[in-house]
C-alpha cells in the first residue's frame, strides 16, 4: 500500500530539523507465539503471494524471522493469483486489548505533531494493514532478512519520498506497543540538539548474574555491577544519513540502531524511558501489555483514531481505523 506523505513536506518543523518515524514490522516473532498454538488462517490476500510475485510471503516472513519452515508447508500454485495461506500470525498483528498490537504502537506516534510521517516497513506480500489505512502512517513493503536490513530499506524509502539525509528518524519496535506520545516527544526534546542522537533506555534495577555450566545444569558464575547498566529500548533517534552509513558499514547483524552508531565510534545519548515500554517477546507479555492498556483506559489508541471502545463512529467519506 502506498500513501502520500503528511504535508507540508518541505519546511523544517523546528530549529533542529525535521522528524520522521520508522516502524520495522517485517518479522514473525515466534518466541511470542505459545508452543502448540494453532496456525492462523490468512485469507483474502492479507499475507499472500502478490500477483506476479516470485515467492509466497510465508517463505519470505519465515526467512526474515529466522524461523524454519518445511518446504512441504509452503503452498504451491499459480503465482499470478493470490494464495490463501495458514501460518503463525506475526506477533505484531496479534490482538492486544481488542486491537492488533501494532495499532497501539501507531496510535502513540499519531499523537506526535512534529512527525512528518510514520513509515511502517513490512515484508513483501504483507497486506495486513490495508484494512487499517490511516493518514498518520504509510506502509512500504521493504522488509529484509534482518531487522537492520528492514531499517535500511525503510530509510531508503524515506529518502525516495522526500526525506533529507539530515532529517531525524525515530526507529521503533512494532512490538513495543505501550510507548506513549509523551515519551516520544521527550526523546525528541532531549536529542534534537544532540550531535549524535540517542535512545530511550531503562536503568537496570535487578541484580545481574553471569552463568556457567555446572553440576545439575546452569549455575551462577558471578554477579555483575549494575550501576552503569541500562536496558536499551526504542525509539532510537538518529539522523537518516549517518544511520544509513553506519548500518551499511557495520553490516546486518547489529540488533539495534544504537549499536551501529557505537561501532562508528559514537556515543548515543541515554534518555530515561520506563519499565512499561517493554517489548512483547514471550506469550506472557501479551497479558501484561493488555493489563497496562486497560489501566490507561485504552486512550493511547482510541483517542488518536476516534470512537469509544466497541463504538466507532462512521464518518461519511472517511475510512475508520477500527
């Protein structure tokens, strides 16, 4: 799906430059899917082979997530027509508090007025968000084999659509669905005047141990000083040009954008985030995320896209998100 950029795209939004968001959304996240969970049917071309495409998205998505998919599980058929597939639904599309997880993420970014646009980078053939189109984000099928490849594809797509190398980009995990607009704005405020950029992070509170193999299994090796330890979160905010250069030089194995910048000899700024800005990674995390959203009254999402929970008004001529 292609959508126009938010306007106006030419003039800086502040003395510190222009701001974009990029949400990598191309993996499956198999650690979040409970063992033995039934495959989710994907019909109507939502995650299907695009007309004229060269491979089905099940093989594409599995490759992007590192999951192994047996050849016998990949349907075959004419590549000129969509295929109805069954595969584990990518975790970012699993329902949390009644809506696909990624929509809560996008709801927070929709509340940040300084953003020129939010690009959602999905795998080729992934049309899940077609049914949830909204003016506050646009989708590009630029996902790659790793997170870094997906981010690089998204950065190139931003440049192709009018972004400048000196513009700021905030890269955020689709599965960190509890981020708030206020946290995003705070990161921008803290990093817009910084020479490098920075990231939200949470100072480690728990005692940290190393492990060794020993009698009966894994045992404690040592206790690590936690005084200067932080848990990296997202968004991570850097200028597009330097971030692209770092990823291209360092390679696709970096697990976050800050790591790529660090490999260039730079020291990104650590901006305090919060314990609630965790990444949904394991099955139990879905219940935790839903509980937080319930405590917030679901306002992060619904306030951006209209309507009370279960009662979405229909505006003539306007496509509602839910």
